């Protein structure tokens, strides 16, 4: 009602973080309560709020258009919505303290990441000015701290080695590379191509990140021992191929590195003992830079040489367009493949971290906004010589733990801190030892390894799934890790992407097919592999396709059905009916539809029934349109479940069974009415003729047990469904089950029918042999019962029942009476 609508909208406005609130009256909103003359449930008009700062009007099309335009602007630039409603008194100090912490940390990390990018160290802090500010306008993650990152810096560094031999040349090329990365991420957002990153599975990404972290750590070993920077390779390559260069290491540099590494690893342990240790722990990277820079100045040169950053420009960076000469434009085509790959990794790693902390904090991030925000951030950063930037996972954890409440604390204050440091303290950066930057990089990379994920994948071996997912994902993790370690981060990422694509093809071409059985305890059809109590019904195969049915896997389904049919024949229990459960089948394409029609037609020619259960959505509509003549009328209109399909088969079985007994038409009406919805070819059951019954003892007829002992009728309210389900429960259930009346059904000693079937055999024998001595005997009494009160009579499907009194049967020759 109208009052509820107002209450819901008001609650949503009050609960929306940062939503602008505007008081409106019911008449302004175009909504009025039916009993209150414009006020809803007696609520005051001043209590009503709407998000986005706009009222809803249903009468004025101009107002609606204006509202839609404003809503689109707010969606594109979320800052316009949350900033006017920012709570300065409640959240201002939390954001300010968090921004100061993140800014100091980012200054130290960006200097180290610039070294990893193989560009001038000062370009690291340059990358943390415009990108965080631009992200704040378009991003939707409150805790995202945009800046340099170890993984993206490693990929960038591998690319920069191809575009310059000196640090100055690589620094210039990095701005062009960042521009291309920003363009590609922005285009991915404009054309909504966020799905491209989904081709990299989680195990593949985990293996790639772990190997990249190991490469990052290995690349920092050489500067940590003071070896001269050259293109010889890493420390391991030098030790194996060029062992003579190990004599050039610097003992003082090794001492600085070991002391710095011990400091950053042990300080966090003591932050709970005193508040000063906590402050030092939070700013450990900045403290390490200051202490080592001071130590490098006072260490006597005769103890050894410590390489330092050297002279860097002072003040803030200048703004300039990266593409200025013909040589710059000539590099663009060579950078495009690498820039595309870095763009994918940037968004993938950033969005994964943003989703993680958004779920933890209870809000939602929008992939489209994140793409646009990251793309525009890199475009702006390229104007002042930035390297590609991303959302830092470790910095997001710091923002969350320090209580950051908005983009002000996560990004804007951070950029302000970086600018202050560059303006006032850029001259002191030149004294920072490069081995200290390597220590910071190595410490950060050590937290990127995901060996725990690999161990978790291996722990899934206890699931024992058909496709052995644990083995596939475990192998993918190691393929991504080994390829990355051998070929490097840039070429190594192609291997997990390729493996992920192969996995997609494999999973859609060979989807899991689950065989279902009746679980009497849970009273439903369940997977026979998962539930040990689920029982297979002789002669009937119920299966579920776990995935779409289309051109890539229809042949696999046909092959699987043929294998199941051969297996059933080899066990002496040939299939009489098949039921496809489409509950987990999202769509069907035309190729699969045509092949499925041919398959069903082939089964009908062999007198094997084929039904479809639990169809919904697109499969239900397209199957109803194309296969209506091969399936029972109404089976796809009402979306039959498995129980109802089995009840239908029981109906057909009863019909054929009655025809085989050849009961005289004048004596009784037909058991099953000749309705038009019973035209489906069904399994034919060969029963012994009446004459053969007269001369031999009754034996079990080989009819399939189609229904479970206490199954349902599939939820149908029609009498035909209730009759068929009741018949199936008592005639066609497995031996050893309980009847509807709860008594045991023991087989006769000669293997004949159970006690509930025997009355019909007596009746059938009486009808078949009553005329043997020239007399016709009618049944002694007739009784009409409901479906629930027909006891042990087999003819529960009819509206009436006739049962001969075996104690008062006419005198006939003993040999002509079938017991």
C-alpha cells in the first residue's frame, strides 16, 4: 500500500550511506494515502526522505526525466551524492588519521615500486597524486587506496626493459605506457567488458600471484647484497652462470639489508606492549627510510659503499602530454599488447580486493564504476609521469583497520600527504639507500604468496567429484606458478589464461551428469553419489544435466545415454523410460534442440519413453515449442517434476496391463479413460496371456518398478494423477517397501505377485474361466470407494471396484482355477 511504500523509501534513504536527504510532502511526491488525505498512515510529511536528493513524481513527465538524468549523473560520479551528506563531526577525524597513515606508507612504498618499474624513484610518489584524487570521484569502494602496487610494477618493469637502456628513457616511456593502460581500462568500462577478466580462474590467478611474488623477492636479492646493477640476471643466475661477480658484494649493504629486514619483520610483534611501538609499527616503512638515510650519511666510506637514490627533482611534478614526438607515437604499437595485459591484471587484482573489503564492511561495489575510476585515474596519472596504478590490497587492510569512512580518508588525504612530502622533504629522498627500498619491496611481496590456497585446493580431494575438480584446479595452480617462474611474469600469465580457457571449454563440452534416485528418508529424488539412501528404480533412468545444453555438449549427452543403456542391458535390466531433469539447465540452443528431438524419436521407435522434468525459463519455452508433439500434453506447460513424470508412466503401464488382461467391455468400464493426453508412446510390457495363466502358476511379471514406495503424485490435483500415483505406489514399487496401509508385502513362495496384487489375479482368473463349464458368474458385490479407501484392490485407478468372493466361487474344475 502507499503507506508501506513511503515507509520503505524513507528507511532506504535513512540507511543509504552518504545519500542526500530531502524532506517532501505526499503531494509533492505525487503519492497520497487513501484514508489520510495526503498523509500516509498518519505519518508527518516532514518525516519522509528520499535518496539522491530528488523527489519522485508520477504525474509530471518532465520531473521524471529530470530525476532520471540526475540519477544517471550520481551513478556515474558517486562523489556528488555522498559528499554533500558527509558527516564531518562523526567521520572527519577518522578519515584524517587514516589518510595520514596511508600517505606516509604510500610515500615509502611508491619509492620502492618505482625501483621495481625500472624508472626514476621520484616517479613513484608522482604516481600517488592525481590517480587517488580522480578515483575518489568515480570509485565505489570506500576503502580502496589507489597507488603503486608490487604486481603491476613487476609487469611494468618487464615491459620497460624493451623501451630504453637508461633510466631516463624508461621513465619517459613509462608515461606513455600508463596512458595506454588507462585508455584500455576506460574502454573496458565504456563497452562493459568486465567479463574479460573472468577468463582467469581463481586457482590460475593464485598461482600467478604466488610466482610473481617469488620473482619480486628474487629480483631484490642482488641490490640487497650490493652487487652492481647490470643485465646479467638475478642473484641465482649470477651464482650459477657468473659466480665471479659474487666477489663484488658490499658487506655494509648486506648489513643494512639484514638490519632493515629484521626491523620490518619484528616490530609488528611488539605493537601490543606500548603505544610508541604501535606508532612505529604502523609507520615502519617511513621510519626505516629515515633511519637508514641518516645512517648512510654518517657511515664512513672506508667501511664500504652504500648505493643511494641520488639527486631527485624537488617540488611537485609538472603536467605534460606524454605523446609529443614522432618517436613517442612509434612506441605505441609496440606497447599495446603489454598494456592490455597490465590493464587486465590491474582491474582483476584491484576489483578482487575491493569486493573482499566491501563484503566485509557491508556495502556493494560496482564493476562498471571501478573500471571507469581506474581508467581515468591512470589517464590523469600519465600527465605527470606516473607509472600504472592499482588498488593496494595491503593498504586497503590498513584503511579498514584504521576506521576510514569515505574516499576522503582513503585517497584524497593520502594525495595531500604525498604532495606535502614532495614539496618539503623531496631533497632528503636522495639519501635513502636503495637496499632499503629493496627490503620494503621484499617484505611486501612476502605477503602476496598464496600457498594456503594451494593447500586448500589439495584438501578438496576428499570430495571425490566426477570431474575431480580438486585435481584440475590443483594442477592449474602449479601450471600457472611454474610457467610464471620459468618465463617471467609477463609471458607466464599467458599460460594460466590459456589453461583457464581450456577449462571453460572442457566444462561446457563435458558437463557433469548426475543420476538421481529416490531417497525415501528425504522423500525426494537425489543424487545417488551424494546420498547413499537414494535407490535406482529398475527400468527407469532419471538424470540431471549440470549445465547448459548446446552444440558443444549434446553429443556427449548422447554418448552418455548410450553408455547407460548398454550398462543396463548388461545387467539384465533394460531401460524402459528416461527422465531428464532440467532443473540445472539454464538454456538450450537450436543445435542441441534438433539433436534432442532426434534422440527422443529414436527412443520412441525402440519403445522407450523419454520425459522432461523441472523445466523452467528458456528451456521450458523452447522445448514446449519444438518438442510438444513428442512429450505428454501439459508436461512442459505445468513444468512436471520427476514424481509426476513417473506417475504418468505408471498410468501408461496400468493401461497396457489392463489391455493385456482382455477384460470384457460390457462387464466393466475402462480403467483409464481414453483422454487425448495419453498419446505418448510408452514402454511396451509383455504379459502372459490369460490362457497361459490358467495352466501355469502365477509368476512375477517383468514390469519395471516405476514409483517409489511412498512417492508423491508430483503435486497434481487431477484425479488421473492421483489414480496413477496410487497405482504406482502399490503395484510398481520395489520389493521390501511398505504399502500405503503400512503392512509388509511379502512375496509368495513361488515368486509370484505380493498379497496386494493377488486379488486382481483371482478376479482375472474368474473372468477368464467362468465360462469353462458354460456358466457366466458375475461378481457378488460392487463397492464404490474413494482413492484413499480402496485398500488392497489393484483397481484403485477406477471410480469403482469389483472383487469376487473367493470363498463363494462357482464350482469349476480345480485345474481351471488360478490361485
